[in-house]
């Protein structure tokens, strides 16, 4: 298990079209994704490649190669491009995924790179609190309890990667984040009462952000569209939709429009089956006060 849709380097992953899985893409996939991020911001700034190349002080050939995912960017390129294109740190953050990062699984980095520029991200979780919403104490308990056991350095690396990824919620105010969480995730009291109380307070605080919606699926529900397990949906700036499904020993990137459509229908149905935003907050406050 990858403990909260973040991935970790102890697991093996496959990518697929939603029906059959295949070995994860070659490393150049990360380069292509970085190139798409740069190209998107360049076009938003309405700069032709030639003009952008002049302003960022690299040859047109270099810029074309970067945007096409055919070469690694020079060391100072991400900072120059981010500043010039007013990318608010997105290009800098995307560049981090071009090298191996401790604590973040190689097969999850493809999804994490897409998250950096997403217009919306929708998550349903029935096993544990999603990584974006976890407190340090909750996440540390997950990593400490992992089997096979992790060393102290591995735990700290994974915790650091998780906390860094959580910055998305506050650093991407124009990205809509929605979460549907099962009520039993709080009733389990994973990590103990104090950890659970802190977790509820943290999630209630995040629910006040304008770009974050959190709904609770009640413990008793006669109809439930999410019985196939946890899922995520993501919309890109080009209005493309992708899905991500996570299992115990792998993660699956879903690009097949037919399968993505099925996930969209299930998520839409669950939003009507879960408690409203206000009722979800009320339930969390009652659970917190009962401890």
C-alpha cells in the first residue's frame, strides 16, 4: 500500500489504460510532461518560441527540445522560465520531478507532475485519509507501521515528500480540490485519540479554504457508487481528464476516455450520496467533541 495516494519507493507500479496494465513509461515521459508545462505557460503568455528563446537566453533549438521532452533543461532554465512566464513556482516545482526524489515512488511522479498544473483534482478514499489531508503525526504512524519495515531515514524522506506535496492546497488557490472520505476513517482512531483529534481539527481547517471541498460518506448508506475502491480524477489546463487508481503494490494511470468517463460518473454519484459540505463539517465536529 502506498499510504495515502502519494506513492513511496518501497512499492512497484504499473501504468495502463484502465483495462490492461503495461510497464511504466520510460523516464523520458517526465521530460515530456515538463515540456508540456513550459509550453502551456509560454502560450498563456502569448510568446512565440523564438521570442521566448531570446528572452530566456537560450537557442530556439534548445527551447524546442525542452518543450518536446527530448532533453533535460539546463540547471538555471526552470528559474528563468518560471520568472519570465509568471508561473508562480509551477515550472520550478515541475523541474523537481525530473530527478529521482526520495520518498516519492517513480511510478507516482507522473501523476504528481500533472497535479502541479491541474485545474481540478477529485479524490475518493475508503482506506485511509488521503495524503494531501494528513497531519505529520498521522502520516508518521502510517510509515512507522509499514511492512516490510522502513528505516528512520526512509520514514523521514517519505514524510518530507508528503508535507511538500500538501503545499498544493494553499499554493494552488485556483485549483479546485474535492474529497469524499468514509466516516469510518475517523472512527478507526488510527494512531490514537490525540492523533485523531488533531487530524479532525486539521481537516476542518482545510475545509475553510475556498478551493477545498470535503464531504463525508456516512457509515450507514443504502446505496454507494464507490464500491470499486479509491479513485482520483484530474483535469488539466487543456481540459483533458485522467484518472489514478491505487492498489496495495501498484498504481494505475488511466487515460482511456471510456474508463475515465466511468470514474467521473461514479464520483458524481458519490457526491450526491455523501453528506453535504455543511453536514460533513457538523459530523466531524461531533466526532471530535465525542473524544
